[in-house]
C-alpha cells in the first residue's frame, strides 16, 4: 500500500508540486504510526446506480483509496459512458491530478474534487470555514499528451506555506492572513488562507464542499477534521470523481484531435510582455518535469535529512500544530 502513497508523492515532486510531495512524508508516517491512517482498511466499492458508486475507504490512506476509486470510475465510464464515484471516509489524497490524469490516459475526461481541512476565510470573513478544496480536470490530446488542470481554490495551497516555512522564505501578502485577519508575508504567522478571486474562489470552495462532503454524508465546512490535530483519529474526508467518456458525444479521435488543436492554438498565442510562451494548463509542470529528468528532483535539505534519518523506523515522532507555531 505504501508504494501507492509514494507514487503520488513522487508524481507531485517530479512536476515541481513540492507542496504535495516528499515534504508530506513525515506527516503521513506520523499519522500511520499513530493509527490515524487505518493500516488494514476494509475497502469496498458499493454500486449505487447504473453509473454511480461509493468507494468506502474506512479511513485508509487517501492516495490508495482515491486511486482505486478512480479505477472503478474508469471501468464504469467505459461500460456506461459516465461515472460518478464518491470516496467516503478517506485520508488525505495529495495532488488530485494524479487521479484525473489516470482517466485521461484511458481516453476519458477526468474530474475530481475533495475536502480539505478548514483554513480558508470565506469572502468577507475573518475566520476560516472551508478548506483549500481543490479541483482537478484532465483531458487527452494526441501522442499521449494531456491538458491537466489542478488547483486549490485558494490563492495558494497550504503546502506552499509549508514549503515557504521549510525554505525560510517570505510569502506575498495576497496569500494568507494572520490571527487578526490581516494579510501577512510571514509564513509562520499564517492563520488562514485567502480564496482565489474573492467571492468567486469562495463559491468554488463551497461547490467542492457540497460535492465531496455534504453529498457523501460526511462532515463538511468547518466540521471537516484538521490535518494536524489528533493524528490518532481517522480524517473522514471525502472525494468525488466524475469520469465522462467523450464517445457519448463525439468520436474519441475527433475529441483528441480538437484537444491537440487547442494545445497548439494556445501555444501559438502571442505572449504578453514578461512571458516567453503561453502554456496550456499543466504544460508548465511538464516543463519542470523535463528539467528534473535531466538534473534530478529538487528536495529541500530538511526533508532529505528526514527521509534518510531513522525517525521513520524508531517511531520517535513529534508534531507541532502549524496554526499554533
Ligand atoms: P498551482 O497554483 O501550482 O497550479 C494551478 C494550475 O495552474 C495547474 O493546473 C497548473 O498547471 C496551472 N498553471 C500554473 N502556472 C501556469 C502557467 N504558467 N501556464 C499554464 N498553466 C499554469 O496549483 P495549487 O493550487 O498550488 O495546487 C497544487 C496541488 O495541491 C494540486 O495538485 C492540488 O490538487 C493539491 N491540493 C490538494 C489538496 C488536498 O487536500 N488533497 C488541497 C489543496 C491542494
């Protein structure tokens, strides 16, 4: 099972998404050690309709549950044209594009949203309510190329704050607020994140909360469990995958040709001052991945030291609540 988790972390690091890569290994290892991630989950898939189902994750590792659930959705979408699969009671599942790209590699459209712990102020509020509630979408083009869009509904993911802390870097004052609800540049003072584009990002976060929380009968809004509080309790998170077979509407070859045209069209757009090229969504990460293939994947010193230390083996964990630090 751990290899599934490792695959998602490496996928993220290899594309420069360090916020969801090896940086989280210590947290996952600690939660596994404290049994807040179920070591022996009773995974089972319940079909709830011709094109829908619930993957019961029994608070097992989210990376594994989300992948198995996506594979069920892929199977169902190939049979029935469309599939909606909820993952119920899961741990944190990392970078969502890992799952949506799986669908796109099968010539399907992949969409996924998930719950995340409450750390985002609603538009106009000074207290957090929703999580960073990410949204991912991937579609196939030609020659194995994909458009893959994957974002937190906040200006930045929480992991980017952690990354800034690990590198001792300041953050822009548009990312987050301190305990008074004032914008801050000090990653150690962050108490809540800001949604993207004010009320619009706030609305998207609400949508994700409904689809992956309320719809699945799980704790929602500010009742979603916190990543860093009780590490001995399962997180009861939710995720929703939607997979659409383009052949319901067109032929797969026309669909992929049109996506390939979109990619070429976007790449041919005249760049604005200060930009070298317009990328299609996800292409910026392909560029990073290519660089890493030559130079190796960058990992900050502290994370490297942790990975080669014996902490994982001797179970001597400690953790600090990032909202108290
Ligand atoms: P980001 O801000 O790095 O990128 C967002 C999107 O914009 C990506 O699709 C990226 O390819 C695209 N993009 C960025 N620069 C671009 C450019 N120059 N040209 C074209 N497209 C460009 O992503 P963010 O919001 O920091 O999220 C990072 C990861 O964190 C995601 O994988 C997300 O799923 C994950 N996440 C997971 C959570 C969880 O609870 N499981 C919670 C929040 C985020």
